C-alpha cells in the first residue's frame, strides 16, 4: 500500500468514526492539495499528502446547458416546481367517517342515498319514501356497514348518489335552522356561545320587531366569519356535520362507498328522475319543493361581501366542485 493509499484509508476511517458530523467539500476542491490536507488536519489525521493522485479524472466537467439540448425549456418547467409545498393551503378540518347509519336504501329500487347534512337531505328522503310507498314499503336507514353490504348483495346494479348544494345557500339554511332558530332543531348551546364569545348579533328570538333584513345580514355575515375560523380549527366549537365542507363529507363516504353520482341541487328534479329511470323505476314520484327558511330570503341580504365571506369559509368546496357565485346560479 502506498503512502497516498494509506492516507486515504485513514481519512475514510476517520470519516466513518465521525458519522455524526456533516462535511461539505466543493466538488472542484477535491483536486486542491491544501484543502485535502486541511480537512485531514481538522479530522485529526496525522499523515499528510505530498501530491494528489494524477490518475483521477473529473467526471462530467461541462456545464448543464452543454449537457441538455432543451435547457431553456427545462429551466422554465422546473421554475414552477414547489419542492417544499410552500404554496399548499393546509387543511385543518377534521376528517369525517363514512356515517353509514345515515344512508337511506330504497326497499323497492336499487338506489342508495348518501345524505350530505345541511343540504337537501329531507326532500330526497321524502322522495325515497314516496317511491317505496307505491309498494307499501319504507326505505331502510340506520343500517351498519354489514347491513348495507347485505343490501348491496341483494340489489345488484345498485346506484349510490349524493346531492351537492351551493356552499352559500347551504350555509344560509344551516344558519337559519340551527343558529337563528330557538325552537326545535336549533343548537341552543352553540347559539349562546356564538353570542357570548364570538359576538354574533343574534336576536333573543326570531320575532323581535327590530330584527330587520340589515340585522339579519349582519348576523349571517358574522356566522360566515365564524365558519372560516371553525373549519380551519381556530375555534373551540366542534365542526358540525351540518356545516362541514361537502368535500370532507364525501371523502368520509369513500371509506365505505363512493357515490356513483353527484347531483347538483339546482338540477335535482330531473336528475333524480333520470337516475330512477336508469335502474328501471317506472312510477317516479315528484320531488317535494324546498321549504322556505328564515325570516328573510337569501336574495334579500345577498351582496358581493356575503359571497366573498362564503368563498373564504368554503374555499375548498368552491374549488373542488367548481361552484360559481350564488347570484349566477
């Protein structure tokens, strides 16, 4: 073994012993005798090299533009790569389970309804009841996953579906039904917390005389601001299924079954009829009309600021499902 080889072995051994230390030497400095001897001294190696090995050849010494024929296109393509996901918007909304007991399975048709709460679920449930009532049957609900699998086996060719609703329209219905409402179905505990801690300007009751459209708009706008923080994990109040994002709800469905069809609420009348006809239903009931909610219609309080607040709260739903402004629906 030559003196140079012995030095290299000694240096490599020391590098292995110092495994917890990080070393950085520029590629071109590997051919610099002073740098290599200085590194050996810093590592505590007694030997020194008198010269570098002349048999070593520099690998790939040319610049990158000389190696790549379409260097400009490559540089342009790589410039948009976000290697560290710096532009990704984190999603702090809690994951949701499949919620199988909330599904409605028709007893007479191979149709399985996956309700998205806060939307049009009551109307569709009534539609399924009317469909089964023709044969004196009732839809099956509160089934576990095993019960639903049994239903699927008994109904080959089954179709599952969910109904999407515009995020602003859905949030308004939830606000009127769960927050503004002080009677049956209202969330009194959350309502009180919103008034006390988050300063929502809610009336003591819906029948207050001074609660006009302007006051209603202010209360709803404050609720939308609360929703943005709530869905981002910035409040102490639970993310209720009634106002959770529809995208998270559908992700939860996917743990058990993916909907064959996502129906938009604005086209639900004819799409439900088409879906029923596609599985052989001939006597198709009409879908009940949507009931009015709240002391004022959404049209009465809608403006660009309300739309902006809804987009901030439900940015993921707007993006994932391509919702336009509510006024354009």
